[in-house]
C-alpha cells in the first residue's frame, strides 16, 4: 500500500477502549480519525480528554477510516466486525475474537475473501518477558501456568476461562505446534454467575502437557508461566516483564543475549561436560498494547500477515470452549455425587 499512514477509528471507548485511543495517538503510522460508542457520557469524556471526534453513527466512522479497532463487550464483537469487513475495512478485535467459533470462522472467511487484515488482541504475545525470549528455542514438554487476579466486577460477564485463561491458552498454542488430544478441567463459581476460578490439563498429540490455572478472586496478582524442556527450565513473569532461563549449556559457548548470566558450575568432565547456567532476559521500554497496534497498522501498510491472525484467535476460542464444556461436565458429576442443585 503506497501511503504513509492508516486512517483508523476505535469502536468502544470504555476502560480498555480508552487505552486504545491513547496508544493509537502515539503511533506515527496511525491517523486516528475518531471513535464510536453507544454511551454519550463516555463519548463526551473521551472527546474532552483527547480532543477527538465522536461519531454519532457507526457507519459515519466507517466511512471515514480504512481500519477499526473493536474494543466492545464480546457479545458485540461479531456484529461490529462483520459490519466493518462488509465495508472493506481492516479489523483489529480484542480477545476473545467472538462469542462462538462459528462467528469467528465467518469473520476469517470474510477477511480472506476481501484480502483484509484481521488481527486478534492477544496482548500477552507482546509482553516484554515473551519478546525477550525471541531467538531462543522453546520446545516445552510441560507448561505450568498461573494467572491470578484480585476481584474486579469488570469482566465478570464471561467465565474466567474467556476473561483471563484465554491469554495463556493462546500462548501455549503458539509454543506447542501440535493438535490438542484431551482436556480435563474443573471450575467453580464463587462470586459471579460464571466460573471465577478454573484449572485445566491440556494433553497434546505430541506428548506435551499444559497445566493451566486462572482465578479472579485471589488476594494477590500472579501471572507466571513455566516451561520445562530437555536441558532447560524457563520461567516467565508477565507482571515483572522478565524471563529467567536455567539450562545445561556447552561451557565453550558463551551465553547469548540476556541482561545477566551466571554459572552455577559444571556437570561431567571433558568434552561431555555441561555448564549449569542461569540467564535473565528482559526488554524495557515496550508498551505491549502500543506494540501490537503498531504491528496491525504496519501489516496494512506493508501488506504482511497480522501478528495474531483470525485463525489463531478462533483456535484459542475453540480450546477455551472445550475447557468450558469439560468444566460443565465435571460440575454435573459433582452435583450428582453430592446431591447438589444446579447453582448451589
């Protein structure tokens, strides 16, 4: 595309949508033309804060841009994305891509037929801790993931699997190139009408296993993922933006990259000896939201594939739905065993 900037609009300027507005204004290749929201109060607040036009009708916004960022409740994702794609607009859409897999697949098909970009906002792909590991071989046999948050009423309209766990589902699928074989999951509703805490064990056809826990009723925040693979243990702290690697390495080959490397001695003798090495990796001065939005804008300008395309968003949703189905089946077993009524 022979142009220097992409005219883009934002649909939905609630809590997260406001951040999209803020970050798009900081991307040189993006020309933020305005936004649309159904709340007059939010429109006025964003207009005042960012000196940005609020369009009264969604079609008015679409007529003035080439691309949109959709930051509305999941229940409306399909409606707005379908409308944008019908009018030949590129679409960035927050996770999960849609309510149903069928809706997501239709959006993918529409984008493909019209040669439009469709990117899904799986933001943890661009966490500094993950970006710091670029260039390293990650071939996990086992993944342990914990994503714990304190309670916040925002987001409780969906189960914790779709609210929080889906971040880790997407990452795990990106690191394990194998179909899912089986899922064993359980979850409990504590405060909201859907599951507030959930755990699942995902078995892949290549033998890899992922154990994933998500909770939105913890007394402290934790967002960590651990990879276990031959000769290496990798710990990722999403809150701190830091990754740590413990590995058996060739002592003759110096550590590559990293902000700090420490040797804890050697195992074995002679040519077969291995160094027990610790390396700390981090990337500073990276805003994950700005980074993923800039990648979306650049994919339009350079006609390249989106960083997280619609198919990847649909696959994450498929696995999330399978987990939810397994949780429901497990809950029925518990209810039958204990003689509980549904919702007890």
